C-alpha cells in the first residue's frame, strides 16, 4: 500500500462555519471564502418570493438583507435580479 500525505489545514468548519456571521464555503484545504450572493434567479413559484416585500410593481426588497431586486418577465418566465452589490454600486449599467 503506497504511503501518501493528506494535506489538511485546521480552520473553522462544520457548525463553526454554519454559525459564522457571514455564510462561507469551506474548501477541502481549510480555506474559507465568502459565499457569492446570487445576482439573478429564476422564479419557479410564488414561494420563491416569500423572503421579499414588494416595494413597487417591479421592485422587491429582500426582508433580511434589505437588498433591492428587480422583478422582470422574459417570455413566460419571471426572474428577479439584484440591483446593487454589497458596496452599494449598481450591478448593471
């Protein structure tokens, strides 16, 4: 049986990462990166919008983060798009 070295770094994982203030993605090598927030999501049902409050006919506010999102229709599908990034800069335009 060949010998091999497993190179794992010790870092927060499991419940520590779950309860961290910022969601994180844990890599196998122990490095922790911030989870990317989605910019655009397809709305499959009204339940997908339960975390949002309607601000106008085409604008939604995410209840927990207060992010502004646009509600758009393309063909028969509906999408929501985040309007600003974490620093307050517009994501498009």
